[in-house]
C-alpha cells in the first residue's frame, strides 16, 4: 500500500498555510488517514482556526497512541483535550488489510476508484447548501456545532490491489469532476496532481465546476455559474 498527501492553501490564506490540515499515522497494522477542513468563519471572531486544526491533529495522534481505534471516539477524545476555539469538517479512514472504516462529518469526502471507475463515494453531510456539519469548541470551552455522534460511518471490505482511495477537503471535490479525478489517478504524484488541477480549476472563469452545478441543482442559483470555487485544497491518496 502506498500513501501520499498534498495541500494547497487558498491564495488569501498562504501566510498561515490555509485552514485545512491532515495526518497519516500507522499503529498496530492499521493506517489512520484524516483530513480536517477548518471553518473559515472563525476569522470574524479573531480566531485563527489553523491553530485549532493543528491542535486537533496532535490530539488525535495522542488518542490513537493511547489505544483508541474508533474514529468517532478518537475525534471526541481529541475535542475533549482541545483548549483552543474553532471547528472543522472531518473525513477519517482507518485501513486494515483489505477493509476500511470511514467516518465523516460535513462536506469533506472520500471516493474509491477501481479499474478506472468510482465504486464508492461519500455524500456531503450538510444542514443546507454550503452549511456543512462541523464539530469544534467555543471560546468558553463548550462544544461548538454538531456532536461527533452525528457523523456518518461507512464500512468497506475486499479492497483490491490497485484500488485508489482518495480523501479530500471540499476544495478538491468542489472543483474537480469525477472523470478528471479518475484520469489523474493514471499519473504520477497523484495527490499533488489532484490538488494542482483543482487549484487551476478554482482560478478559471470559463467553465462550471461541481460546486456551482450542485448549487443550481438545489435551487440556490437560477443558472449554473462559470468559474471555480477558491478554497484550501487537500488530498490524501492511497493505492492499495
């Protein structure tokens, strides 16, 4: 199994490396993969959510090393240990041999590609369009947003050699159509190529991207808007 990751921050957030974060951790023959997308609205309250994301990553690894194996429990334990304010969406996978557990809160997502076709993809978890589920902490230390218990679980078995598992923040999937993602899995440095292509799509103004197509489908827009959705972009890619 081969694992790689890449991140490109939003142009306006490069000074603090954006608000996404991720980790890859190995413990007891399991591979733990997680992408956090920090909710940018905290900036209006003077909060640097990147610091919260980094703290959450560190707390998750501590929780894994302490023996926790359930992603919901790991996230809840990490939140309990967190001292900073902020909130995130989550996509978290644990792979062991040919099986995988996936846990999702919000609109970060995951897909599995087998023989150049998507055999599984998570569905965005949102209260309403562009208002994803999120978990976090308020400035007073109380929990913010949704409960970790409201996250979605997915279980997959019989992963095959050559399958690709892609975890990403919404900045990836909002800007790349499925056929482009599949084509990029045939290239080298897949995580980097995915993020760079998503970044390129986020900056162009002549084509529609999945985000605006979904907005039209849900009645938020009366017409499909051309152009991309600028955002932090993160990808973790596993080749089984």
